[in-house]
């Protein structure tokens, strides 16, 4: 089954196995559940598809036969309970294995999966229920999730049924015992590759989350994620850390990994503990790992030299830009170069260091052949090499099989995202002489001070190398003379205290590392930074709070 993935793509590789060209080649009725899960169950029924482990050490191995049968039970059960094609079904399941049964079962009947994080509160559920007309929900009993859901349902009357797992509750249907009542066989229901399959609420740093609606084709688009970015094959045991409520789960735990033939490792935990996760990598001999740079930073501080990570053959990062310091420290210990990838809730890997590329520490890599990518100015014109602009994807609105179908019920956002005839990512970068892209920041985060355009990430990367800095955010602040100046909002490590002397030291530290005009003229020490529930820094909130002070 080495080349199973080639059923769904046309691609060209060089003699070293590096990707030269890539495009999807899908039948009109492509459906991941039938054409991948069920087909692999036919071809290799006893191969382990998922190895699930929780913090208590409980293990479950699920073969492709198991996934086929459990997803079919879910499909039969959901139809019996009134779920129809096109219905939106929310899943709040942390990293529980029931998520995969549910996801693939809903795909079989044409219902739309809406993953959500267990960190949501009443107001978050209320907004999401109303915005998407959620009719069914499957949720964990843990972390007070049912309490928040029921509080939200006091203001929403569209919910038809609630399913629960990892506990019980009056008025809720127990998910696993219920699906066990139904047949493990399910006759194919026709769906179309362009029909909606999956919808995420984006974790934007401003305003209400947008509803990002994906079609069935996005599952195949993640072949490039699993095969050519994670570099997986039939011998791989891969862990992407993400919780199921975020799109990174689709990137690393739902689609491309299975098509590439790998076994997906699920570590079900509540709070990130660097020591516990390092021990899991060591004890289960994982071969492939993907996480945000922040986790790698914690690994380094924890002392990676105390763990045997020799089983790892590949390591990737995504979710935030990479500081070169992290790249170098990880390479020094493991001998592995972190392969960065950039994309969005709306896409698969847009820019990345695919297999065979030589990564430049701090660079996102090069545009992947799945997309036609460019960098443009505010007028939609291509910028010159070395100039900062917005990353865009060329293609017809709503037609690209590897991009989201639309922002559901949001024509204004769709119009904004597709100006000038291409998709605007809202992220800025510049391209060097070798074609590598270097992340600068969100378009809203660019600082224009004293005639210069300054990206926050470069300065944040420099500050993060100083031993006193735990976290930081670079923003623009008002100045009566210069108009705008660079401001650093900093959370210190436990061994340092705020002082004017430390602020001056940090300013000089930046001056020694980059152009003098980029140094932060204002330094503010805080206990914590404002963040979204997905952990992204809300620089807009910092700017808003600063404006209130003036």
C-alpha cells in the first residue's frame, strides 16, 4: 500500500523523492470515509490505523476494520436519530477516540462536522449554535462542558439531541452504548466532492469567529500535509499534538496521515506537560512529531537531553512562526531539522519545507505546488524580492479544491478575502533570493513608524532569545512626535523582576541584533498576554488598551 495515496493525485517527483508538481485528481463522488477508510479496511483490515493513549496509561488500538465498522455504526445511529444530509453536528471531544468514529460516520451520511474546543464557555456556545443552526452535539462530560452547553441552550431552541461520552447526564444520550446497538455495515450514500463536509470556527484575534466551510476535497488536499510535509509512510508512527477542536487536527490527525499509510498516535491529555509528552515520545518510540514552536521551547527548557528521542526520524512545526534559537537547539540535540509549514484554517500547507528541502532556520519554506502563491502590496500588485507584502493564493473564488468553500453566511468577509481575483491570507511575508518565504506578521499587526514598515515577529524572535523573556508581543503605540513607535509587552521568566535597567538592557539587545529603528522605544512588563482560546496573542487588544490610556 506504499502508493495508495497516488489514487487521488497527479504528481511528479525527482530522483531523490522530492515533490516537483502536485494536483488533486478526484472523482466527483470522492468521500474520505468510503474511499480511504473503508477501502483500507478492505485491503489491510488488521493494520493499526490509530494508537490511542491517555494520561493514565490506558491504550486502545484501532485497525482500519475498526474504523470502518465504528463509523458505519455512527452513520446508522445518526440517521435513526433524525440526522439528515446537510445538518450541522458539533463535536466537543478533546482528544477522545470517539471523535474519529463520529467524524467518519458523519461523512458517510453527508452531515457536516463542526469541531469545537472544550475550552468554550456559555457565550461561545450560544454564538456558535445560533450562527450555524447546530442541530446535534456530541460532547465529553469532562471539564464542565455539559454545564456550559446547557446554559447556552437556555437561549437557543434549535438543538434536537445531545450525546455524551466519558460520563452520563440526564437528558443526554450515552454515545458509545448507543452506537453499539447499530449495524457495522453501511451502504454507500452518494455525496459530491464539492459538497460541504467540515466547518471550523476560526480563532481570529479580532471580532467574532468566522465559519470556515470546507468541502470533501479538503481531505485529499492534506495528502501534501501527511506525505510530503510530515514525510510519512506505512512504517511511520506520527503524533500531531492538536486538540480535535482546531483545524490542525485535520492537518495532522484525520486525513493525510492515513492516506500516506502511517499509524496515527493520539495522546489524550488535558494540560500540556513537557516532561510527560517527552516520555510518551520516548516510550512509544514515535517516529514523527508535529507541534507549535512553543512546545519545542518548553521541551528545551525541560531538558531534552534527559530523554531518549532517538526513534524520531522527522519533526515539523506549525501554528506560529519559528524562532531560529529553537531550531538550532532542537537540531543540536536530536540531529533533526524542524520543517516548518504555514497554512490556515482555510487551507492545507500553503508554504512549507517539504521533504528533501534544506530548511533555513526561521523561514516558512517555499510555496507548495498545491497552490499558486504570491506576495502582493495593498493594491494587489506583486512586490519585489525582499519587499514585505501579503501572501495570496491565485485561483477562482470558491472553486479551489484545496481551499475552503466559503465563509458561511458571511458575504462581506468572502468579498474581503477575494479582492483582486485571488484569496488574501491576511499574513505578510517577504521572499529572499532563493525563493524562501519569511513570515512578518498579520496585515493588521504591521507597524508603520517613522516611514518604516516593521513586522512584529522579527523583534519578538530577538527578544525571545534573551533569558529574561518568557513571552512577548510587539505592537505599535502612539507617539506625539513620531506618530507610531514600536512597543514591547513582555512576560518575564521567574528569575527576573521588572525594572528600568532591564527594559534598557532589552532595548539594547534588540539594537545589537537588527536595524536600530526597529528597537522597542516602549517596554511594558505584564503578568500575562491577552490570548484567544487557541493561544494566539491578541495584539489588537494590546493596541486597544493602549489607546484607552492616551
